[in-house]
């Protein structure tokens, strides 16, 4: 039984309006209300297939988000009690600051608060997984940017290093593509968080490029109807063009030049060098090498190795109607070819301040 189209449109509208409400608010209560609207809107989308794994994922997501929102409410109430301010930019109490960073890290899926993200992603379909990996990051990330000016730099640096390193190790032996993309999300967020207190513009730019690359990856997986390495490996002999595209997108996610994914890592490392964060820059580059291993491992299975397969296997991707060709092509081209225009992007960033 599928969800009625009108109900789905209402949920998608609520999903968008909740995030926009958080963007436009300067009061903690209103921003929390926007986050909760967005959270409650995505829960029916998660459970729409009425499958035990989908219901489990929706329940886990609801509990985690409720815990994070409760922590945020406690932190902001404590700050309002001590400082007399509900303004997002006026978080001055040290305990409140630490609690706010912890709650937002839990919402984003930063390590070591990331354990829920791969399990929730595993129970979702690819479309809802795409929403969870991209759109649902925007509201907590916007709050984190606004509070980073009064946050502890050491704590944010530690969260960034742990996220980038831990996600790289955890993603190496995964066979489920949705879990791999979940760990990829945590690793990329680590790069954004480590520089957020020094250059929020670079963090926003890195988040934008990550969303483009992840959208291209999810659209390609949806085109081949693949959720496991063994399934997507069989697609190479049947439809090689999307698999070549997926390989290039994965290498872009890994940050290899001359692909788009290299530009945010390059800019972040340059800014860390300017801030004299030599040790942290060295550690996060080493974590990027670990992440590169599981990306190249996946590329190896995509275009070099073909899993053993019988002729009776159901070729489900042949039975599907291919859609979103223009959208997939646009995101894929953007995810692969933006590096040459990086100087223009940087000049725009400095000119308009994002």
C-alpha cells in the first residue's frame, strides 16, 4: 500500500518549511519548533513502506532526535536562566555551550554520536535516505554555524578529527551501500566541523559540494536499484555507463583531483594551515587516506570484479522505468567538473561573504 500523493506533498512541504523556519529564526524556541516540524514530517516518509526495518529505522530516528532536542531545550533554558537571553547568538554559559554542541552533533551524526545513522539509513529506501543525508543536515548545521563563534575550538576540532577518522575505519568492511554513504556523511561532516569556527564560509561551501556529490551517488544507485555491493557489481556487465559515473562520483567523494570533491578539502587544509593547525591538518589528511581506501575498494567492485551470479537472478533494474535523467545528469556533471571554477567560487565567497 503506497502513500497517497496529497499526503506525501504535505509531508514534503512540512519538511521544507520546518527547515526554512529554523533558517529564519533568531530565537531558540522557534528554531527548535522548526526542527521538530521537519523531524515529524520525515517520520511517515521513513515508515511509508510498512516494512519492519523501515519501522525500526523510523523509531530509532524519532528517539535519537527527541533526545537531542531535549538536550538542546535544557541547554538553551539554562542559558536563558543564567544570561537572560534566548537569542541563538547569545550562548555564553559554558555548560550550555557544551550541551548545544553535543545535541547538534547527535542530530548531525558526528562521531562519537553517529552510531544511529548507519542503522537508520539501512532501513530506508534510497529516496528517503537521500533526504536524511542532505536536507536533514541543513537545520542543525545552520544552528551550529551560529553558535560556533562562542563555542570551544578544541571541542569542535576534536569532534572533526574523531568523525573523519572513525568513519573512515568503520566504512572499510561494509557491504551495504547505504551504510557506506552514512559513514561517508560522518567523515565529510568532520571536515566541515573542524574549520567551522575559523571560516564558516568554507564549511557552507563544503556542505554544498557534499550535497551535490551525495545526490549524484544516490540517483545513480536508484537508477540501478542497488543497495549492496554484490548487486551493484552485477550492473557493470548490463549497464556500464551509470557504473562508470558512480565510480567517478565515489572518487570525487574521496577528494581526488581533478574532481570536484578535491576543492573543499584543499580549501579547508589551506585555512587550517593559516590558523597554524598543523597537527590537526596532518591527522585529518591521514583519515582522508583511510576513507580513500573504502572508496577505492568500492570502485574495485564496481568496474573490475564481477560477483558470481546465476542466469536465474532477477534483473530488477531492467524492469524499472528510468526517471530523473536530467536531474541525475546535472548533479553528476556538477559533482565531477567544478574544480576548474574553484577560484571563481572562492572570489564570490570572499566578495559576498556567503
